[in-house]
C-alpha cells in the first residue's frame, strides 16, 4: 500500500477480507446468491443474475489491466508506483482471465 500525498491511506475492505486477493469465483457466487435473496425479500419474480455475463464483464477488464501493467507510465503512473503495483495487476489479470 502507498500513502497518499494527503496522508490518507487508500484501501478498500469488505466482509471476508482476503488480503487484497479476491477469489473471483467466490465473489461471483456470492453476488448471485445475494441477487436471489433480494428477489425473495421483495417477493418479485425477476431475472436471475446471469453468472456467465458477470464473468464476461470481469474478463473484459483483462486487456486494460495488462495495458496498465505494460504502459502504466504512459498512462500517468510514476515508475516506482508502477513497479510496486505491476505484479499484483498482472496477477489480477491472470485470475480474471481464468474465470469460468
């Protein structure tokens, strides 16, 4: 983690914190479960979340992540920040690409 120049730490945390390495299959499963719960609570018959469409949306981010890892400086990232973040960016891209 890098400290923001204003001194404010930037990091997102959520239930089931996974140290910044989300298990995307688990995330998708949970999102779909919550969608069903919301429909039941509202007692409305709606369209279930389509896991395949969610997977497609996450996979669509892979090229942008790879480009950021490769061309981050051109995109405005400082070299030391990019060098620090590159392994994690590429790991996320690999995880998303492997989703089924």
